């Protein structure tokens, strides 16, 4: 594995040096993950579009008074869940703005009408309802969480997630991507990652590249993730996501990272991270799949036959059959996985509640991937 010094030097590696490192990254992927890439068939539920943060690149978040600002009702959530169930999905990914009730009275009032005081309270209720009324399993992306929130969510969700994005405090300065974002303070996000580890929660995290960070800050972000995983063994996957400029945001004119930059970062991640951590890149943000495969990824992430990517709604999901053909052209198979990776199914006493472990066992193959389902 790369040292920090070697990882920082990779920024200036020649094409020849980089080619050797890329081959090493792909070989590490093949040695640990074999010649099958995975994906999760899921529905995305944007439980609320309100958020107390003002990230410079985000179009998901809507302020009260704008047409898109809302909290989904239980009936709206379950309508999406039932459609996903009909089409063979196995995962419900709850995404939501962070703690809007702490900033907006409109959010507090909307939650009160639903019988709750916080978004976490409402999220727990909806995860529980999904488990009671469907065969799907919840994964929650609720942002920064304290110990009590994680403890309450663990029995009703098979996994959790939160993008670290970057450990740079410099990005909190005025004019930077995370200015006016109390939940993007690096120490708060790292504490959430650590709490998830202490509670034994299979966790998804990652970095967002191209938002003004330096190469060394990317290195340090990946190292911080890896250090926590070495302590707790809970980081099931790391996403490397490329920034996309969107009209109407503070960063609408900010340059996007190139394909070469993305590929080099994926190689960096594969060579820095423990090989048991799944490495993922979103397939709807870049159509040249072979470049990602050559860089050492082993997973395409969540793909939905029902819902759009609510974070990047302008970028359609690839059809699963088309993704399979593209993956096979590169010499790899494609298989469906569950919202929790196979190795956690082998240690349910540490990472899963008994009811969730039982549910997962019923839809998992012997190797821990998802049983095929005709739809």
C-alpha cells in the first residue's frame, strides 16, 4: 500500500509511472474482488429537500418558500417503496437534507404535523414502516449523527452512509464550497464515521473531487477513512464522486474534474485503502466505463429502475442491461448485491440486529450477494 508521501507524489506521476500504478490498482481489485463487479438495485427516497447547510454546488436542497421544499408524507414514501418492490428492488436509500428543523420553523411545523420533533425521529418511523410493510431494506444517508441517533437507526436500517467529502477546513472559508455549512465541518463528519464504527454499523462514505480541494487534501481524506476502518472494520464502501457544475448554484462556473483526474483519484483510492473496502464510482456521471474499470473499481453503486438520482437529476441512470454489456465488454461480470456487503452477513452479532440478519439471509446467496429475482 502507498505511504502518504508516495500518494502525494502520485499527483505528478508521469504517464508511464501512472500506467504501472493503474495496473497495480486493477490487480489489487482482481485479487480481492475477482472478475465480477456489483451494483445495488434500489429506490431513492428524498425524505426532505430542506437542509440547514448551503453547499456551493448543491441543487438538491430547497429553502422553505420555494416550490421544491418539502418533507415527503408516509403515503408518498410507501408509494415509491411499493413500486420498487414490484420491480425487484431490494434497497430503499433514504436521502435527506441535514437537520432542517434546527434552522427553519417551516421544517419544525411540517414535522409536528407528522407527529415528530426531528427528522431523525421521522426517519426512524419510516424505516420501521418499510420493514413492516415491504420486503425492502432501508439504507439511510442522514448526514452527521450523534450516538443516540445511530443507536436508534441501527435496528431499522441495514446500513448507513455519509460522504466525508473532504477533511480540509480551508473549504469552510468564505467563497469555498463548504462555507455556511455547519455539518461539513470535518471533525463533525469524522466523529460520525467513528461513532458508526463503535456501534458496528456497515457504513458507506467517500470523497467529492473537484470542489476546490488540493491533491494532498484528497490523500488525507482517504487516509482518515482508512484509519477509522482499520480500527472498527465498518467502512464497507468508498465512493469517489466527481463534482458536476449546476446552473443556479454558487459554483455554476467552477471547472469540473477531468476524466484523467477522476481516474488518477480512483487509482489513488484503490492503492491507499484496505483492499476489503469496496471502491465505487457513479456510472451516471461518466459514460466511459472502461476507464473506471481499469482504475480498480469493483462496484457501480445504487441503480434504480424507479427513481432518478435526486442529487444529479440531469444524469440518468444507465439501464442495468446496458451496464452489464459494457462491463462484460471489459472482461468482467455484473452481479446484484445487497445494501450490506457479504462480509457483514458473516458477523451479524457485531453488525446487524437479529431481525435484519434474518431478513438478509432470506434474500442472499451463499456468497452473500443478492438472490436473482424475476420481475
